[in-house]
């Protein structure tokens, strides 16, 4: 049945954005775990570990996110697990996000001057203590603006989860468009909601970057 | 029950895969060329143009960079017909991708243009060069060199992003994959093969860009 596109639909779309945010949060959490591991491996003293981490990043950054989504969506059943859009999306976005966050965070870790490591070592701190008390606090400041920048990418890319039937903002837009037959109004609304979520983050990231550049 | 991987059915459709690959390549190359020139025009407008231009370019960049590509494509393909403008899938995809890449490359090109020290431009002016000569002999080469790394990785990201056009039924590599999947039910195998083809493409592009860089810029 065709119905009008009205305020109710807009409210509905705004509420669908919570699934976009939930998926983003999940993806960021999973990506952070993978990314942190990769970043630490990438600056490891052991060449094979560095190689493996770099191989992972090269492969994931060289394939479309869509392929990962479909691989996990259909691959789960082969592994004997139930096919579930949430699980598939969570796994695919963690793999994908990890590769990009790993690169960003590696950059931040090596941007901390090597003398800082040496200073820690000369105080008798262990590797973990140097990392925990000296390197990471400084690296976090460097990494924050690009990490927020990537978060924006992640929010936008959660729209791809619509293709495996994950109901978030874009999928809800498709459904609303099909039932109201007002695709232009629907997709403009959807785009506006994404913009309202992403734009403040973009601005925040830019301000932090400027402040950081001044501080240096 | 144990599942055995079978790639035979996927490879049997190699001609079909090649057709999809050709569409992906055509779409990527066209977008790179057109998107670069759109970005160049916008970057010049933003760096050398008046306040009105700067404002318009900023609005364009922020709008595109803060909304998903998929939604932009849907808007062009599904949304425009209700305003009386019906686009073919390939055209809608190409236009959306060019507009998208244009926004990202504007920022990269602008950073490249701004990397030229003002004193060099002033040196050109004091030698009596025309603005075009200054652009041609002083700005272009170092600016291209400065923007090259960021621009080439943006191009690779773009090539991967073209897979999204499969969602409006453009028969690119990814869409061909979905069709083979629905015929053979070899889901996992199909997407593994497709993923490997994209990966090979990305590595090839990286190689080509590195060779060009060495030939042109590393002297």
C-alpha cells in the first residue's frame, strides 16, 4: 500500500539512526581491539610480527568492505554458525576498522620521539610500563583527531550493512522509500540525518587538529 | 556436516567475471579522470577565487564528505526520477562517484597548492611572469608531487568503493559476483574470488602509481 511521506516517517528514520550508532559503537570497539593489537605488532622488535601485521593491513585495505560483509554473512553458515546480520556486520566492521585504526595508531606511536622510550628505559621501566605511562599518553593526543576522522568514515560505512539486510538508517530509508514511493524526499532526509551526526564530529576533529598544531 | 569448498563453478564463469572487471575498471578510470579535474577546479576556486566561490566549494565538500556514498548513489538513481530526471544505472553511478571523489580530491589538491611557499610565487612575479606562467612553471610540478601520495591512495579507495554501485544493479565485478552466487550457491567461494580480484587490482594500482612516481617525480 502506498502512503504519504510525513512527519511520522521522519521521526521513524531518526529513530532508525540509533541502529547506525549502535553498529558504529560495536564496530569501533571491535576495530579498536584489532587496531591496537596491530599497532603494537607493527612497532614490534620482531620482524615476522611486523610483517604479519603489515600483511593484514595491506589485504584489508586492498579489498572492498562489501566483500568482507558478504564473506562473513555467508561464511558463518559454512562455519556452522547461525546466519545473523548483527554478527556478520560486527565481525566484518571489526576486521575492516582494525586495519585503518591500526595504521593511524601506529603512526601516533612512532610519532612519539624515541628518546621518550630511552628515558623510560633509563628509569628502569619495563616495556609495558614505558608503553603504559610514557608512550600511550602522548600518542593518544596525536591520534585523537585522525581517530575521530575515521569514526566519521565508519558511521558513513555502516550504511553498507543495509546490503545484508541489517536494518539501520539506510535500510530503513529503503523500506520507507518502497512504502511511500517518495525516494527523493526519503533519501534527502536520510542524508540530512547522516550529516547531522557526522558534521559535528568532523568539525571537532578539525578543531583538535588545529589546537594540536598550535601546541607544537 | 562438513562443508567442502568448491571453486570450479566460480571459475567456470570467468568470462562473466571479466565483463564485470571491465565495468569496474571503466568506472574507476573515468571517475579518476573526471573527479581529479572537478577537484582541481574546486581547489583552484577555493585557493584563488573570491569569497562566494570559497563558500560554495566548502558547502559542497562538507555535504559530500559527511554523507555516505551509498545514500548519494541512491539519491541520484532512485530519487532523481521522481523529479523527472531518469538516469541509467552506469551514468548515475559515474556521476555520484565523480561528485564524491571531487570533494575528497579538492582537499588533497588544495593542500598541494598551499604547500608552495609564497616566496616562490613572489619570485615569479618579480621576474615578470604572467599568472599562467607562474602556475605552469612554478606551481604545478611541486604541487603535484606534494599531493601525489594522498591522491593515489584516494584513487585506490575509490576503485574499491565502486563495488557499491552493484546496489543499483550496475554490472560491475561485485554485482557479477552476486549473480554467480545466485546461480551456483557457492557464496563463500564467490566472494573469496571477488575479494582476491579486488586485492590484485589494488596492488596493481599501487605498483603503477609507484612506477609513475619514480619516473616523474624522483629525480
